C-alpha cells in the first residue's frame, strides 16, 4: 500500500533528499536543512512508521522504504536528485540507487551498512536485547519499537554484486568511533567503484554532533 510520507522542504534549486536513521525523523537533519537549503531544494523525509509518516499495513523493510521513496519522487515530480542517507537512511538510499540508478545524481552514505554483520558485535547484541525486551512487553508501543529495532537485526540485505554494478558518484562518511565496522565500510568503498571514503571525528551521529565538518565534506563532494 502506498503512503504519503511526511516531509519538510526548504530552499530552491536542484533537489537534495535527506533520509534519517532508525527510530528517528527528519529533525535529525536540522543542521543540514539549515545549511544546504542555501544551495539546494532540500526535502527532509519521515520514513514510513517514523515521525509523522503513516505506517500503512505492510511489514516494514528497507526495500519497502525504497519503494516509498520512488513514490515520493513521483508525487513531487522529482526526476533526479542528490540523496544523503544516514544509518538506515543510508541503507534505504543505497537500495533505492541499486533499483533506480537513473534517479540519483550523487549519493552520500553516512554510517550505512550492506548487511547486519556490518554493525560492531557488541552493539548488535544490545540491539537484539532491546528488541526482545520491547517485543515481550506485550504493549502496542512495545511492538512498534520492536518492529523498528528489527530493521537493524534482519536487514539490510544488500549484495556485493549489486553495488559493484553502480556507477553513481558516492561519498561514504564514517565517524572515527562509529558503530559500523571499519572493515565493512572499506569493503563497501572497494566495491562501489566510483566512491570516496571520508572520516569525521566522532561517533555514529557526526552529522548532528560534528555538523560543520560533516557539512563541509558533503558540500565539497556535491559541487
């Protein structure tokens, strides 16, 4: 079932689409909306089941979110855009680019992973524990939180073969103390033939916590 994603739009010019991470909403990108709207028409989207976007009836998945993004492009008459995705948003962006490469100009992947083992084991164990706790609270809110957490346990499932075919210019950004494994990101970098890898001082949330450096690197790449 198609949904109409909630979104904020600001600025004029070539489209720049922002995709937040797991359990968040468009407000994660407050510093990017303010900065990049000086140069682009920025669309900051709430993913299905997040923020103010409806959940719909289907099982939540990265592939479903990528299809939602395709519909969002159609609904807003966006033929092609730059996409910046953080964490699960990066996974959505990558999945979308694999399926609809002609709709992506440049791609920015911040803290993204191709499959769940790309997350540091200690962190993955915490996610699984939180998932079990939420699932067995037997409350509606607990089930909702468990469903969102499950996205980091059983997805994404992006094949190395599929990204190896991508020719889109891609910037991969990783925090120096990120929860994504460095060797996993290096593998992604090697297989994305037209990619650049940059590190920003900080943890997984560098776009929010170290936004000046982050924004400078993204702006330099997009120009």
